[in-house]
């Protein structure tokens, strides 16, 4: 049975509509939600015309170009430079104006990518042991590697027990993106989830989030003078191969490799037997250029004091085919609205492509380089914000006699919306209108339909809370997409288009909405996001 929204409001039974939007947008009784301008708006602003969206073939072609340099798309790399060239070219072709870069230098760290493990390896007693990946930004060893006795790391160990050793850091299973109480406003296809009360729980068995990296052990091992580290994860080799550490650590000197649970059992046995290991990690660092990319897709008042803007934000760096493809999602939204004449676009779209999400130390390490840090008025015309990330993802499974594999279902995704009933109604309608599968709508700051908390904002869309405007954001749950191994064959272009149809409709609603009618409810909590101390970045 379909899980219903708060108070079991049926949209088809409501009688209050926004007539000026050119479509019947149903709202709760007594809500005075009106368009920003009087008159009849272009119907395509809030009723999606599929002909205006990029086709699945066009989306696939963009991703093929994005992936053509081999990936991953890390800031400053040849793959990232290629991606940015594609994005800027497409922006200009779609009518984006006043494009500019906020550039700054940084030290880029890199090594070979799975399955090429020629620059990273593990030997025990002269026998090569299978490693699933390297730990990024973790320094380097000499060409011959470093050799030391294996020791199982425990918090509080004396430095003498770790000095010169290769420490094994064993990770307990994580919860994925679930907080344990993940209530929501609305959920589609509940029958496809093992536990529809906590739909995000399905990712925990195969997700390395949030247990990647050395964590608190990093500083202890560095201070003690350990020779290197092995991170044993509670995942199979197929689920772990190519994993790229998130939250991304700053550059440090503790060469580390990832080991799957089965290989980890062998390594632990070797440690208990007093064995010696050789860890090898050959990496390179270089001075590189990073830049944030900004542009404006002009509305009818662009360039005048009357101009108002909807901010669209994402990041352009990441390890997998869809970690960083939110930039192509925003491009899809721009392409959609390019079919509507500028005179009929009520508000300007401000576009912000950030580059710091997977840089060493992530956004927090480059806070001073953020354009807004030196230009605090950059968002002064913004009346709403949207974050777009992790699109076109496919569900993966393992177990019950089957190896790790992609299924015929899409990965669960989420839409987050500011605590305002008008906005919740808007989001639910967009999801229904576009028949978006396996998606939950969450409204952090109020109880969900089962009386539980709806969790935090994840993703860059949380910027809405920081700059105190209404917001909406979306992203997939990322189970298979923390890895450099998940490339073009892990993309569902048709699902990508459906997600962008949904978000284009929400964007059109925000372009029209009366600002007073979409203000956040009082005392709504601030957002948090991965990469800035919690989970995905802002």
C-alpha cells in the first residue's frame, strides 16, 4: 500500500490551486501560496515538457565524454580538466552568461587506479596479498616499499608497540547514509525496500560510508612512527575494490591500503603469527590549478535591481561515474529552461560548480579560497537554492548465493526540502507527476509520517540553510559509487532524465513562487552535509 504524506492529505482532493502557474498545483487548504508575478506563466515552468529535456542518449554521450580520460574526475587531473571543458562549452551553447572562474593552486596527490595496482601492493613472507585499493593522500613509500612487523591496532597502544610496524586498523560495519531514524514525508515504491520504514538501511551491507579512512588512528600512527597501515573493511573484495576515501583526508604521511574482509582475516592471522609484511605505495604530487565555476542563466530581470535568483550548486570532482555528475544534472535543467524565452523566465538561475569536495582535506581545507569568503555579497540576490548530485545510479546487491552485481532497480535517491508545507507539497507533486521511482522526500526539522526524525540535510543543497533561504536538493544513496571502479556501465541514463524532470519542475516552481509563501518554518535547524564534519559537504 502506498505510504502517504503527513495527515494523509490527498492532492487530488485539494481545492486550492496556483492558477497562475499554468498547471493545477494542489495545495493544502487555507495556504496563501501565489506566484511571484501576476499573469499567466509559461506552462512549461511547472508542467514538464519532456521534449525540452535532454534525451537519455544525449545524457549517455555526455558521460562518455566525461569518462573519456579514464577517470576518476579529481580536481586538477586530466580527466577533470576534460570534464570542465565539456561543461563550460555546453553552458555557453545553452545561453549561460557572465561565466567566470575562481582559481587557486593546490598540491594534487595521485597514484595508479584499480585495476592497475602496479604502484601499490602488499606482500607477506614474499607472497603478494590482494589489496582492494589505496588510501588517498596518504603519502608514499620508497620504490621497494616499507617492511615491518604486522600489529593489530588498538586505541591507546604505546608508541613503542607501533613504531616501525605495519598497523592493521579493523573497521566495524557502517550504517551507510542511514541515521537509524530516517522518517520521511513520502516514499515511492515501498514494496522494493526490505524495510520501508527505514529505506536507507538497505545500503548499509555494501556501503563503505562512513567508515573509510584511518579515522582517529591516523594521528596516533603518525605520532608513533608506524611504517604504514592496512585498513580492513567489513566488505567483500568486489564491494570494496577501487574505493576512494571519503571524507577526504588532507595530505599526510602514513602510507595505507584497503583490504577486504576475507583477505583481512588472512592478514590478521599473519599478525597473530608474528609475520612481517612489505607495503608499497608509489604516489606523486604536483602543483595544480583548481577553480570554482560560476555562471548565470538570465531571467527576465537579469542585470537590473529587480533580479532575483535561484542558486543551483554541485561539485565537479569525484571518483565514480555519478559521484560528480550533478554538474550534468544542472546542465540538463539549464537546457530545459533554455526552451522558454528569457522574457518568460521569472528568475535567473545562478550556477555554482564547486571543485573542493574531493580535494585534500575537502571544502574545510579550502574555506578561505571559496569565492564567497572574499565576496560575501555573491548570494545577495538568491531567494532559493538547489543542490544536485549523484544521478542515474543503479542498485547493487550481494548474497543469497549471488556475487556482487547490479540489479534491475535504480538506487534509492532522496529529495530534501525546506521545512515549509508549500515546499513539501511542491516536492511531492513533482515526484508524482514525473513518476520518479524509489525516492524518499525528507523535510529535516520536523517529524515524518511515522513520528520520527527526518535526519539531516545531506549534500551541497544544505547551502540553503547556511545562506538562510528555502532550498531543495537531491542525490542518490551512493552504495556502489564510492569507488573508481564504477564507471559508465554503472549509469542509468533514463533514470537520470527522470530525476532531472522532477528537479526541473521544482526549479520552475521556485522561479515562480512568492518568497513569503516559501519561507522556512521558525526554528528549523541548520543543515549539515558530507565533507564538512558530517557526511557530504557544504
